């Protein structure tokens, strides 16, 4: 697709190193497999659903993504997300009123099949804004998911945030996912 694209950025200072990467669906999804300092593996994918045909993108990309994850070093440890273009209701106050479009239900089905869990942005954050009838409207069309095994990982707090891209004309924000260690409080 020449309308959108996907990217995964790992800082050079990361302790996780890329072991392989490949395109899952040209123009729509890519995957990188990484190994950590303790030799554990994780795969990270990024997807783009064409807003002109979200349903077709979902039904084409999600099964290919599932097959690709099964071929990684550890299929139970994955993170995936991206510009899914499944629009919740646009609103001036952004209360995350998710629509129940067919595309939402299709995505939920694939998420369930993959035993993935959606990571939600903190209350009031959004990933997309646009002027609609001269009123600024907000929505969350960029989404992130983690595998069930990562969601249950003890000692890790998964934190999702939306950050400005730095591109003045961009309507999107970038999703930033952090795995923060949970420190136990010292007892007295």
C-alpha cells in the first residue's frame, strides 16, 4: 500500500537484539524476533489496516500474522500493534466509546484466537485527532496487544502511552510501550 506503512524501532541502547526480521504481508505487516540478555525471545509485529477496506485488511493480515508468530523462537511471547484504523466513535471529549462495527468483532475474534490482551491507553489519551465540522474530534485507531504469557509475567508493569510524532501535519500519535519492573516495597 502506498497510503500507509509500518515501523518498529528498537533503540541502539536496548539490551534486546534483533535475531531476524521479515515482511509478513507487504505494505501491511512486519515482524522482528529479538533475544534478551537472558536468552529469552520475543517477537514484535507492526500492522497497518487500509482505512479504505479495514475488514479485508483484518481478514488478510491477522491470519498471516498468526502463522508468522508460530514460526518464531517463542510463539507464546509476542507484542503486536499498529495503525489498525478501526475507528471508535469520534468524540469531542474522547470517552473511548468503541463502536461495534463488524471490523471490531473480526479483530476481537483474531485477538482471542491468539490469546492476546489489548493494552489500553490511560484515560483520556488518544492516538488520532481531526477537525470534524469545525470541532476537534478524538479517537484511538492505533492499538497494541500482548500475548497472554507476557500479560501474566510477574514483576512487569506494561505501560502504553501516546506521544506526538513531532510532525506538525500528522493527525496520529505514536504508541510507546514500556515494560517497567515492579519493585516490591520494603517492609519495616
